[in-house]
């Protein structure tokens, strides 16, 4: 009972803190910068939600995404004493029996954990990622409170039409639970290393699996040069252009071949060491199924070829929707989107802009995009930004097209293709032999007047709906007029006066006519 009371007190205290932050910022008019500052003041849970939100251009306008990207800056570090307590709780012994030295100052501090340089007892240098104590419980409490307050927050901040806050929080919590388990991140590192085992210029930090727990991750110390520090790279003898090409090729491989990609490829997570590109901080990882990869490859081909019909079908196949789709509008929106790229060569198309346009078209047509696709979209925008800063001449779409061509030839099984082609040819011939008989049947049915053709058109259906709606309102107007005229005639019939100088039945008729009139009036105003 005491525990429940303490939990209730903590929730009440946290609730007051959240409300105070919202009041202090004056959230009547929300702007991207103000939203970022609010999330920073609300703490790790909301910072993480903002980071997720920055990768969802399908949920929020691009200016919000760009501003929330700034939430990736370092968080306030925890005291070294807290780091010691976490290590000793996880290992069940003094940390000095595992490490001969740990730097007291962290090399990096984020909302969920911070990293310290250390030396193992055998002299090897490592990086130790330590989770903030109690962060899981605090985030879980914040998620519960947020769902209770979501209605009020939407009203106060005006974000109801900007973003579905509950959906963002649920997605954040699902992603955070994975990030809060460092054994999961260690497994991601292993899978990435295995998938890129044959790529000589790519590396990932080695993991000390015996020393890694859910709250402590011990990795090889990667003391390299950040990929955007071009001056240091040139001084060390590296060619930034070559690095950009290899980086783009590897990301294309992750997406199109492996289906496992780094979802947060900002410069701080990409280092150069010993002639290799080293990917670090793999807590935020995206996955693509074989179907997703085939659809994405087909979408890229459709964009390059200006194939509106194929791209429309791909949008419908990738997306999720519950309402009825206006196919004519979707086709028109895609045609307008592709018209902007029609006169451009493949090497001049901005893949980041293509992804933004793609997500915008889906959103305008009531089609939601799965989180892994939206995450990939934001990852592509981030990576292309990195590439353009280092070497503006690099075009990621060209590299993707080259990778797609290589994958297509690599995946072809000539024997299977010949067998499949022969089978399709046989099926075509068999059906072609039946065609004269089927055509003869159609002509006979037409000559007897028994041929029936059904045509479905979304525009026609909408027109019939509007006509029916106008007809219904016309009938109501007729009834309203009839009630008014009839009630007026009854006033002259000599019936006894009961209310407001008119007979009761006339009064009831006038009231009914007034209600119908008001209904029609409000309906016309709402239609405008």
C-alpha cells in the first residue's frame, strides 16, 4: 500500500512538473523552436519522442523535423558516482575488478545513457555505455501520464492537426524499450558486422559480450575522425570524395541487400579509422522485409522512368489506409510530383526531396506510411545532407541505381528464368486458343440484348452521392414549406387559440418548420 502511495505521489509530482513546463513556455502558439525547447525541459522521455518525431516527416511538417534534429545534442551528464553504482549493481562486484581505469568525465552523454572511455584489466582500451539509473521507470511513468494528458496538450499546443501525439509516444516507447536493452544493441552490432563481413572498408565496434548487460555495453574504443571533419581527413591522407562514395554504396547495400540499416546516420555516428568507415551507436536501427526492398527498388525505377501508374500502385501497396481512396486524385498528385523531375537527369535528382514529396503525397491522400519506411526516408535525408556537405557532387540516387542494377543481375537465375518464361508462353498460347470461342460468346450475348457491362468510377459515385444529397435537402425544403403553409391556413380555420395567439396544432407545425429550416441553413453553412 505504501508503495502505491509513493507511486501516486511521484506521478502527481511529475504531472505538476509537466504542467508547469507547458505554462512556462506559453504554448498558445506553437512553433518548431518552441516545441524543441519544451521537449528538452520535459526530460529524457520527451527528448526521445522528439528524436523519433524528427524522423517522421510523414507525421509533421519538414520544418518541425529539422528543428527536432537539434535534440541530438549532448544531454546533461550524470555524476560519476551514479555510473559507479550502476556498474556495481550490474556486475555484482567492485568495478575496479573489471576495469583498471574509467575516465570520470564522459565522452558523450545522451538522454538514455552516457559513454566513458575505459581500460580493461588486461590493458585494452574500451568505451563503456552506462544507462541512466531509473530511466526505464521514469519513462514508463511519463508515457502513462502523457496519455492521460494528451487531449489537454493537443488543445493547449494546437498540435492536434500537426501530429498524432499519442501515436508518436507509442512509437517512441516501443523504440525506447529496445534501446534500453543494451543486449539488443549488441546483437544489432553483431548482425551488422556479419552482413558486412566481406566489405573491407566498413567496420563496426567489437563488443565485449561477457561484460555487456541490459544496462552496460562494453565496446571497442573507436577513436577515429568524424566524417564531416574534412580538414583532419585530408591531413591524415584521406580523400573525402572517395569516403563519400563508399559510405553511400554501403548504405545502399544496407537498405537494398541486407534489409538492416543504420536509422540515424548523422556525422557523430560515422567515424574514419585505419582506412575504414566505422558505424557507431547502433541503438536506432531499421529493418526492411524482402517485400519492402522490392517495392522500394520498383519505386526508384518508376521515378527514374516517370511511370505514374506503377508508382501509384506501389504507394497503395506500401501504405496503410482504412478509408476509400480517390484513385483519380492520387494519380494526379503523383503525376504532378513526377513532373518536377521529368526534365532532370538521374544524377541531378535529389533523393531526399523525392522522399519528402512521396510522403507528402501519401499523407494528402489519407495513406499512412509504416514507421520503418518513414524512418528510412528520414535516414536518407540525413545521409544525403552529410554527403552534400562533404562533397556536393555526390548523388545518392545514382549510387542506388547502380546498386539496383548489380542486385538485379546478381539475383537472376538463368535456368529458372527460362523455365518461367516457357511456362508463361505456354499459358499465353493456351488462353489465346480459347479467345475466339469466348469472343463469339460475347457477340452472341450482345446480339440477344443480354450483354451487361458494369463500370465503376469514383467520380461517378461521388456525383450520385451529391445528387442524392441535394434531392434529400429539396424534399426537406418542400416539407418545411408545406408545414408553414398548412399551419398558416389552420390559423384561419376558427380553431380555438391555445398558445401565442394561434391554435396548438398550428404552433407545432410552425416549430417543426422552423427546426427543418435551421437544419437546412446550418447544412448549407457547413458545406461552404
